[in-house]
């Protein structure tokens, strides 16, 4: 499988920065503004959240952004339309894009139709936190592969080594290491994840590992990258863009500060 995501990981680079934001937040048409600003800031990959009314794995900051985005009128169809226009206006853009969403809306949209639209607008991978491995293997995998879409599974400190090995064998993008058993945006200190991330590093997995949930600043980013291949920042980024009057400048400054 070759897409922008697998090409990024082909050399297993280190210190990768993945920024998460919610589609349609703070305002409905901000999706492509933020995406363009992240591309220009040279983030390594971008994760766009599909707003959902019951986001079980998300903490209060992302839940609130999801609620506002839905109130703004965001939908899966609207997101695809936005991404389509983004690709038309930025044909040279090659930063890998992943969509993060829950199983129910994807199934309501139609799995094959959803994956086909992802492929047509340049989405490289999907993160579906509530997609069971068994269902993926037997019902989703062939469709993902048909449309050249990488799948990303989550692991937690409670995930067994056997399960992690199984996920490693079935991953075509990266493994998303949740640094705590809590929801995203937890206030727990990042250092609490050190033992866990060290164990993942020592397993010598074939699939790159990125960690999220608790990465808020440059020091957290450096700490994470000392164990795994990169870090994902969501809640802190959303807090930064929530009240800004200059979205592009805020995005650029945030990424520069993290990667300094």
C-alpha cells in the first residue's frame, strides 16, 4: 500500500508531529484554513476529527469542539466537500491526512462509499477508536485496502503484549499509543507514561508508534519522541485556536513552539 502516510513512514523518521483538530471548529469553514496553515507550518501529519454527538474517547475540550462544530452545521458530507476544494486549491499539498471518527457515523454513511470519498479527496488513513479488530479483519480490511486507506489502531497501558503484536501485524499506518487509560486532554503529567512507552519501544515493533493524550508543549513532545516515533497534540491545539483572532498566525506559532 502506497499513500502519503506510508511514504512518510517508509524511512521510519523520528520526531513526527501530528496535530489533531475538529472539522468545522471554531467556525464551519475553518477546516481548510487550519489545514492550509498546518501544511505551511510543515507538520508531519494531520488528524481531522469528524464531530460526533457521543465521542467516548475524547475529553471535555474535544467534546466541546465537536458539539460546537455540529451546531455550526458540520457533517461528513460537508467535510468531504471542504477537503475536495482544499485539494483543488492546493494540488501540491502532500502532508498525510487522517480522519478520526466513530463507527456509527461511518456505517450510516456507508463503508465503501465513505472509503471511496476518502480516497477521492486525498485522505490517507482512518482512526476509528471503537472499531473492533475482529470486525476490521473480517468486514473492513478489504475495503480499506481497495481504496488505499491505512488503518490506525489504539493501544493503552492495559493492552496485552499479545494484542499489541496482533495490532502490529494488522497495521498499515502507525500505532496510536494512548498514554493513559483516561480520555484525551487529561491533566496527568506526561512522565507517568514513560514506563509504558519504554515497553513499546523495547518490543521492536515493525509499525511506527505515535503517542497522544497529554502532549501539550515542547518538553512533552521531546519526552514522547525519546521513546516513540512521534506525538499527537489535540486538546491543547484546540484550546489555542478556540479564542484566537488570527487563526493562521496562532497555528504557525503553536507548531513552531512545539518543534523548536
